[in-house]
């Protein structure tokens, strides 16, 4: 028995890399000890008991010291990605860098989980950066594994715990690929055609959120891309299908005997589609497109069995052979289908997503062996420690003192002989439902806890009830259990029928002697629904009452529609998919009795209790079933930035995981509000330019430079250590030294001149001006002689300018000196984005759980409150008659580009305000960029200086959107007075922050920039 772990269980933030973890023993048991570092990626190869010992395994039957395996490639890739991240993502496209900055923005309304970011970063690193950085070991290993296991398909697998956001990751991967392809159609690393393959219809329907123009698409709802990026994303084609579409259909309808005669009684494919014909049918939406990207959801279903000569698995019993045959056939269809797509269309990349990317029983590999092409790992224990999922709790002791473990944990072993073993044909549907006493005890025990949860949820105003799941072995058992729980129909002596109440009142479907209009309990065969098969007649009979009730409710909810328009399968699938969702058909469901495993594709976040009444032969199956209860009900962090723990109670699943004390508190998810532009207020629209940088229009026939104190760059070992001494415990001392003195000074001059040319002397289309290079070499040589060499500190040398940060600083100083020294008219103008250079409040639409201020003068309906002062500032602006309109800069994607220490960034001010100032005449308004400043930091000073002395000057010189100004305030309660004093009072028509846009560059302007940017 594992030790009982006291709170806190959640020990890491979900938004940053885990910094600590619970220690596990060599056999996978979780201890209460916390290690102060991230858990390495590792897995436990399961080793089963001999067949004669038990048909069902417990976690004690898994693992041992020799079976614990580190994921060496995953750990190496993780370290490489971390180094690359700390270096600010070198060797990536500008589109990729924009996306990464957007995803990692800590001020996002919906912050992405670290595990989602790391998985996306891993895909990007392996595609864009690894080879350029010379880091090819992992790529070579993965290629070898793919050659061995997947026929050369370029597969990358991402292991992410259920509930940690695999669908979000798929949206991120699609956006990254498609937007890069839109920016550079010739870049062969990317594609804008995507084939998403799922294991069933349930997931296929749920993944419609990956289609860019879907009303509920994740790209918009979860802010995966900006509004203008979403417009470009519409060009992508996303096809979502279940793998069954890869089955090659019959082309000729003929009797089986006729086909055998024509084929000479030999196996012949001539009557079926060829692989190419199948691909043409499935992928017709791609037209003539080539090299698509494939995303396999729940990809543990897609694999090739081990060759017979290396197969490791032992003998299987009859039931296991049947299941293994089914699994292998599905895996064959899936994998061969993707390979056929590659052969016909070409495949750019295959991204596999699964919480359990392990080989299944009967594959020929040791069951539970990790797919060797896994490149990223964030497992269940990591997700629990970060609070991303509920914590499953299983029985660890009881007072029965019988058997090898708690009665309600190894329940199947105790009840299987007393339950019907076959289908309903051999078991009467009607009659008094009698269940084994051990099963009744488990149901009543777990139900008692559910009753407490139901009361707590109702008191907290959760909106929908918690959900109790029962997973059964076959249709007969599920019918028996459903009748006992929810009620059954009894035949009276006179031929009439009456509905007998169920034994668990909150789950009973009986009301006043008949079935309720809105059933509390749902009986479902999830396997049939997921495959899209017609319901088995026996099951259709068993669930007839529930199906009829749901059809009646469907007609009530959707007037004008006929129940005849939908099949029984459609109605049950709709109910299943909407359990726990307000205003939908399944919102009132409290209990689901499932015939099949319910292992995948069902993402209700209201599940709190699970009871398994079937055999669980592996940890894999245990984790898949428990996964149905892992999704959290609330994603609101506490004051410490952590999620409060939520729990799921699990009986009948032999899953040794955590023994934890305490009970989770019910936390109501905050109400979600939509922040959007109101069409009726379109006259309050604010438009703004979208910049990628700045440039000077100036004479270039003859460049000259005027150096002053701001041009000096001091090299110092205080910033960069040149010599380092290392000393072993024993042995010889060693000295390490950075020695760049072998580089000729002319090499340094050329490098700095090239940096200056690239950074500051491109034309309006972004193209270089190489004819200026000789002049820049001359000026750079002089700058080094006058502004670097005389000011070197001890131990330094000019060749240190080859460091990237020093070279950027040098280019900035040289450029400013050229602007000051070159004669003729000079004009600072903006570099506008080549696509969608103008943004507006029209594009704003997002959801928030924050407190909001209702607006009247804004095109946007609400101002979300982040720090407490936003509502006060909005109130001030509403009360100012000089303010015509305003908008908080959230969801606007209004950014001011700047550089700091050679790194490019984007500054996001707080508000845009349309203002009638002292200089206004008629409709000539001033647009004020307002920043509310908190703690003073060097980088913030650079942002403000850029906004005031670069962005504002450039935009006003351009003049395309009227007059602009920038104002920084420290007290939002005094913002009105500051705005009036600077812009409204006629005695000061033009003051700080507002520039008239005159073409000359003033001496004060240069001095201010020199001071702000680190001189």
C-alpha cells in the first residue's frame, strides 16, 4: 500500500515548467517525498503474473527494478528544447517567432499550459532548428525507429495526459504549419493541408473545433492565433475522418461464391478499391495538393505488429486472442491507410497524440512498451502535480478482510461468476434485477459519496450535476445494472405495465409510475456508437425507453424538426457528447451505464465517480478508463497561481496510484462573458497601424557620421568573463579562455557593418541595399577607432564585437550617428506589415472570466479587469466629454515593436483613446496611446521611449490615420487631469508625447533615445 500523501498535492503551476515532483519507487509506487527538480521522462514496462494466478492484474503485478526504463531520447530532446527556448528560439521563421510570443504571453486571457507549449516547441525545434544547430542525434534515432516500425513514415509522437489539452496542441500545430506556408509557399517544411485521423465518430465530431471556419473553432475561442492570423488561416484545408474510412470498399456487387469463382478461389483484391482509389475517395477535398500533414488522435491504435522473429509476448487465452485480433486489424487499417496517403499524395509529417502511446496486448511487443518515436512526454503524474487534471482515488483498505485487496478495488474477481456472461438473447430483459451483493455494496458505497457531491455542487451553483459512470463487460450486465440503478418496467397481471423506481434515487428514471421526460441515467453501447454501426437489436430493445424519451425532448428543444429525421444512434451520440453541457440534450444526465470501455473521445468535465464491472488486464486499460474522470470542472487559479485539487472516486479499477488525504472543495467555474465589438456602435471604431519596424528616409548617396558621448561602447569583463579557472578535487588545474584575437580587425569591421546594413538600411519592402556597404565599412572602421578602442577596459579586445549582443549595440550606435551626421532631409517613417497593415476594434472577440466594466463610449461592450484599476480608468474616460471613444488593448493585437539588448519584442500598451484635443477641428481627432505604468524597469523604459520617440513620430510622419500621441501615467485615478493638462488645455497645444511629425530629427530626440537605450 502506498503512503498517504497529505495536501498539497498540486505542487507546480500549470503554466510554467514543473520545478518539483513526488518521488516514485522502482516499481512505480508514489511516495510522499518531494524532489526539487522536474521529473525525468521514464516508463515502467508491465510484467504480468502467470495466467494461473489471476485473470485480472493489480498494479502490484506491474513492474520491478529491472523494468523501469528512462526515455533517453525524450530527455535529451527536452534539454535541447530548453536551451533553445532560453536562447529565444534561434533559427525559426518570423511567423513562428510571432506565434511563440503570442502563445507564451503571460497576459493572455487564456494562458496555455506549459505541457502544450513544450509539445509545440518540440515539433518546431525538430522541424526548424535542430539540424541548423547541429543537433541531429534525436532526429536520426527517430528516423531509424520510423524506418523499422512505420515503413519510413515521418512520425513524431506526443505523450500528453488525458485532460492536458491534446486538441489545443493540434490546433497550435495546424496554425504553425499553415501560417508559415501562407507566408512562404516555397518552404517545403510546411503544409496547409491537414488530415486528422480519429479512432471513432465521437472524436471525429468533437474535433470540428480544428476547422478554422467552424463557429466554435479553438483558434478563436482559445486565442490560438490573432484575428488577422485567423483570416489567413482560412486558406488551410482540414479534413477530419475516422480511420474506418481507410477500409477499402467493394467496387463490384456480387455474391461471395461468384467472386471466388472469378478469382479462382484465391484471395484477390480485384473487387475492392486499390489503395490509391481509397485515398482519392477519402482525400478528395485536397484536390491535387501534395505533401500533407497527418495528425493521429489517440494514436496508440496505429502501429505495426512486431515481426515474428522478435515477438516477445507470451501465449494469450481465447478472449485475449479475440481482442488482440480486433486490435491488430484496426491498427493495420489505420497504419496502411496513412501509408497509402503517403504513396498517393505525399506526407510532410505525422504527429501522433495520445495519453498512452504504448503497444497493445497481442502486438508482439511487451504490452505497455512505449512507442520509440515519442519525442515529448507529459504524463498523468506530471498533470496531477500541476493540477491540470483531477486526482483519481481508489480504495486502499476496508473492513471485509477477504481477498488479496480491498473488496471494491478488485471487484470483478468477486462478482464475475454471478453476472450474465453472454448477450441479451440468453438473458431475460424483464424481471426483477438482482445483482451480486458485492456489486450492490460497491454501488451503494460509491453512491453515498456521490450524494454528498451532488448536494455540494447544487449549493455551489455548478449548473449541471456531477456524473457517475459505470463501465460494464457486456450488454446483459449493463442492462441488469441499469435496471437496478434507474428502474425497470414490470408487467402486471392484467397486462398493464408499471415502471418500478430504481434503487439509487438521484439516478432513477421513474416518476409517478412512468419513465421521466428527462432521464437521469443513460444506458449506452459506446463502442457501437463510436464505430458508427447500427445498434444491436438486443441493445435497441434494452434502451428503447430512454431513446424514446430523448427523441421527445429533441423535438421539444428544436421545434419544427422531426424525430424521424434522426436515427437512434444519432440521438444517443448527441446525448453522450453533451453530458455536462448547459442547454444541451445531455445536461441533466447524472449516471452513464456503458457497455464498452468509454476509453476515448468523451470529454465531459463533470465526471466525479467511476465504477468498473469488467476485467482490467493492464495498467493501460486502467488509465484509459480512469481518464474519463480526469477533466477538471474549474480552471481558475488561486492567489498563488496554482489550481486547487479536484478528485475523482474510482471503484472496480485496479489502479494503484495515489492515496491522498482530505477532500477537494467544490469550486464553481467563473461565468464566461464575451468581449466583442458591437455593430450598433461602429461609429466608435478605432483603427490603428500595424508596424514591423521603423526606418529613416534620408539621402544615401553620401553617408556621414557624427559621433558623440552616446556613441561610445565600453567593452568590459564585467559583462563577459574571458578567462575561467577550473580546478579538480585532485589532479591538474586548468584555465579556459575565450580567445577571439585570431580574427583580423577587418573581419570585425565587416561583421558590424553587415549588422548595421541588415538592421537599419533595408528598403520599404525589406530588401537590403548592398551598395551602401562600402560606406558603412568606412564609418564602422572610424567608429571602432574613436568610440571603442580608447575606452576598452582591462583584458578586453575589439574582437568581442563579434558577440551578437555587442554587434547589435554597435549597429544601433552607428546608425544614430549616421542619422545625426548625414546632411539633407531625414524623416522617420513606419514599416507597415505587408499584409493587413491596418487593424481595428472590429476584430475583437474573446471570452473572459474576469470582472468586467460595462461601457458606453467604446466600440467594445466590456473592459476586462486585470489589476483592479481598469474599471476606474474606464469610468474616468466615460465621464470625460473630451473623450469620443476608447478601447482597452486586449484582443486588439495592437503592438509597438521595439528592441532591447539586441532582442526584438512587442510592447502592448493599455488603452487607445480617441480624443478631441486643443488642436482638433471638426472630425480631426487625436488618437492617444495610454500606458499605466507600475514598477520602473530598464526594459519598460525602452518600451516607453520607443513608443514616444519612434512609433509616434513615425506614424505621425506617415499620416495615414491622423494624429497620434503617447501618454504614460502612474496613477489611473488622476488620468483625466493628466490628459486634460497635456492635450486639452489651449495653453499647451503640443506637449510631451505628441509630435507634430516635422521631418527634421531634433537634437533632443536623439539625446533622449541615447539615454533610454542604454548609453
